[in-house]
C-alpha cells in the first residue's frame, strides 16, 4: 500500500531538519515565468493517459522533474528546463550529453540517481509540480508514491515500461507540458531528416545490417533484433537479418540476441556490421578476437566502429540524440557499404 500523504509529508519534514540532507538534495532554482516556453492560452488543464490511468495537469508546470533515463532530452528539446533530471550513464554534468548541451542552455538541474530505485525523498525536496517518467520502468507502486508528491506521467502502457518508442514518449510529454503541437513538429522533423538521409543514400535500401554492443561479454556478442533499438537503421533503409533471432530469449521480441562466439558466423547474413564501441580499447579487443575478424563484413571492410558519444546517442534515441546519430553515423555507414571501412565515427 502506498504511504498516505500525511506520512510522506511528515517524513520529508523530518528529513528537511537534517542539514546534510538539505545540502545534498536542495531544490534547484525554479523557472521564472520568463523562462517558461510559450503555450496557448487554452493549453491547460490537460489530461494525459498512461499505463496507470490518467493524470490531469491543471496549469503550466514551472518545476518539472524527469525521473526516467532519457526524458530530459525531450523536455529540453521542447524548451522546458527541468529542475531535476536522472543520470542514466556517462556521468556528464547535469546528465546532459554533448548533443543536448545547446538545448539545455544555462540551466543547472539537480541530478538524481536510481542506483537504489527512485529517490522519492530527493524528488519531493525539489518541489515539482509535474513528474515525467515515461522511460523510468515505473511500477504502479512507484506511480502511486510519486503522485502523492505531484501529478505524474508514466509510460503509455502500449509498450514495455522501458524504452517505449521515442516518438510516443515525445508526444506524451509534449501533451503534459502544453506543447503538443511543438512535440508533433519535433517528431515530423526527425522523421523527415531520416527520410532525406535514406533518399540521399539509395545504396542503404534493403542492405542487411546488424548493430552490436561494444564487446564480447561472457563469450557472446550482443546483437540487437529488428525493433526499437534498430529503428535508426531501418529508417535509413537497412534491414535486420532474422537469423539472429534464434539467439534471443524466447520471451524477448525486438530486443537483444546473445550469440556465442563459436556461432558468430550467423552474422555473415549481414553485409554491414555496426559495433557500438566506446573507445579504441574496444576496437582493439574486437580485432584481437579471431571469431570476429573472420566475419564476412569484417573481411570486406564493411564495418563501422562508433565513438562513445555516438554509441550513447544511439542508445538514448531521443529528439536531441537522433539528429546527432544522423550527422555522425550516416557518413560512416556510407563508407562501410562501399567497403571502405573500417569506418569510425568521431565525437
């Protein structure tokens, strides 16, 4: 059972009495009216449907907290400056990767962590008037507890609670902050950019490609199946070979395939391999692995190695990271398709 509002407030008041807690979790500066993006006069109240029901936002939120892994990018892209964001990985200041820095501007949100689950106390001390958690793996119990703090928007419920499609999240977040039309414009713009890139590179059409993580883990390569994690490739015209699906867990669709190194020849179904490498050490380790170097794409120089930021941009799959993916990855893919690899992206 979720704790009652009175018990939550009592706990927070007790925490507030502790100077150390105040120092660690003090609220970030709130947005002034001048900092808020302009919305239509009739934008609020607005009701957002999600996996756990409906949430009504009565007026334009000034103190938004993002409790999921990537939602800060969507908020920044919409001109909303959250007072709290959540660090996924990378340890970038303010959980802002290079592709997001311009949109973040001079805002300095409090950075939350989820190493021990959602930090409800730290979230409450930020005094939010809206909590966004479309990519937070939020349970119903989490939602109930967060809703005691402020109106909360969870994932849509039509997909996995983690990493539902970026465009679905963008439209949902846009609705919650009164910027539904602007969110649709973001989606349309990025869709258009991918369509333009595909048109500029007809050689990508129908070309089988596989995106893999940066290393061999516990004797297996981790490849991404056709689905959410490879949309950046299929939107460019590539196809994802179904051959790798035999190595995915039975209950997983559109997720990860774990391919033992002795079976890596299944990757010969791909004309192009994209390794999500994050350092030169990753590249060296892969090229020291005989099962890897024996692959057809490796032999034919039809391979791409990413840098750490490009790999992060692929994993984020956000309205800010996807344009970065296009800028850095498409030229490398063109070289790989032409057999002029190994191609390296650069930060």
